[in-house]
C-alpha cells in the first residue's frame, strides 16, 4: 500500500471523527428538550435519512473515485455547473459555520473546567488555527490523528452509557409522556440531531486519498453510520434513564448533567469531559478537511477563482478564515440549525444524482440497495427536514442561495472574459 493512501479503518475513523462529536456531546440535551422521550424516535428518523443518503453517497463515490469534492463533485458531474456550484457553495458555508460552532463547544468545555471566560473566543480561534496546520501537513497525518481521538470518544461514550445505566434508577415518569411536544417536536429534534450525522460525507471527499477508494469508501461510509447510530441511541436512552427529560433544557454539557444526577464518581465525570473535548476537536478537524477539499476542487473546476485549486494550503487557510469569522454568529443550537440547511439541501439532491447515473449507465463497484425507493425516500425526507429547520434557518438559507447565484454569475462572466480560460457549458459527458 502506498504511504500516501489511507486504509479502510482510517477512512472509518475520519467519518466517525465527524459523526461522533458535537451532536451527541453538545446537542443531545437540546434534542431531548425538543422531543422529550421522543428524542429516541427523532434519532431514528435522522439515522434513516443519513443511511439512505449514505447509500447514495457510497454509490456515487464508487462511480466517481477520482474526485475529492464529495457531494459537490457528484452534483457537478450529474446535474451540471450551476447546481454543482450551489451544492459546493452551501457545503462550504455549512462546513465553516459548523466548524465555528464545534470549536466554540470545545472552548466552552475548557471554560467550564476553570479557564477564565475571557479565553472563550480566543481558544476557539486557536483550535481552528492549530488543526488547519495539521491538515496542511497532510491528509494522512490528519487521519492518523483522527484514529487515536476517535478511540477516546468511543471509550468515553461507552463509559458514560455504562455509568448512567448502572447507577441510574428506572422511573416510568422519565419516559412519559412519550411525545410531549407532538410530532413537530420530534422533527425539530431530528433536525438538531442531523448536525452530527452528516460526517459520513467527509469520507466521500477523501476517495482519491483512500486505497481502492471506489471499493473501500462505500464500506467505510456504511460502517461509520451503523456504529454511530447504535451509539447515539444508547447515549440518548442512558440520558433519559438517568435524568428526567425536562431537566436538560438547552445545556451545552448534557452528559455532565446526567452523570451528576446519578452521582457518578469524579474520575468518571472527568473522563467523559475529556472525551467531550476530544470529540469537538475531531469534528473541527474533519470539517476543515472536507471544507478545504471542496474549495480546492471548485477552484480546479473554475467555479471559484482558479488559484484556490493550485495551492493545497490556500483552501485550508480560506476555510479557517471563514470559520474564525463565524465564531460570533450565535449560540450553538441556532448555528447548527442554520448550518443544516446547506447540508440537507445538498443531500436531498443525492437521490436524484444516483437516478441520473443509473439512467446514463455509469458503472460503479457499489450499487445502492432498494433502488429507486431508497432514493425517493431520501429526497422526500430531506424536503420534510428542510421545512422543520425553523424560520431563521430558512431565511439564512435563502439569502445564502441568492448570494451564491450572484457569485456564480459574476465569476462565470469573469471567466468568459478572461483569455485562456475554458468554460464548461454545463453539459457533463459521463
């Protein structure tokens, strides 16, 4: 195996590093607050959507193994330049905004253990800069860092589940009423939870860097989704088992509340807190990796300024700059819902992209099961999830769409007027 290529377990580690992170350590309490015990159903809905989209991404990554832009590259290759640009544009914004939210989660845990609150924003910015340097040093170094950190995350969550169930006491009141805020609350919780599930796409962006990527990446996507779903359901159940759902509110450290309620030993509480820190760190790193690769690919495709596709450092620095500038956008929950607009929009198109490749008979080494029902399900459920994100998310998403179309039009005009540039007519030959 080439030293420059990642193996199967490293690809899984990158996906889990993004999935098993802020969503469960920070957002789980907000999901429970929105849906009560119905949060278990909400995580099931989110898992179903993520799995269907995961099958789409796995098939597309096997059919386009030599591109590193993930869902952006898939959209461009199947739906043309304009939709490809919009998907890439939304993903760039989502990666950056999500990264700033997760970095704030990291610094929030640091402040919670005694560091002066004045370091809250500087610590988040410093984390982004350090992890950007790690990414610039090479994807293999970043993946190797993810491997070790993911193990810490999994051990910490396993310790939490065992402690919460082992020391907690069952009470029917903790699980009733099952849906205190109705169906709307369940879908709101599912929208919050989706912030954590989108990490499997990070693996797709790394397909060219993975040994036998067209075979390895689909398996890594599916395994990372299975592991994360099982873990998420166990954690949410443990939280409900250990503490009444109404007590969580929108706390940013919900697992700590559970451990405090069951009177967990101090060493266990510290171990879980340390795991939370590593989780937010790994997610930030994964978002930087995915964002830089999408930026680079869009530069190479002349959908963003070409210099972004020529230097491996510039896209990473650009993503880091956007992340740092996004640190003051608002609270973590609001940022997550805003970021999810672009994520769900891009995933909604994945089912259509699979249908296009099937119609054009594009060959791949992995085919999604249940075609075309899996694809129809992913499109329909994505559309429903978009509508449940809330007014703020829809407003920001619409504004982002308009700005993106304006940038695309201006850049295309510039390219057409620049000697030596060749403009794609938007009709991709597969």
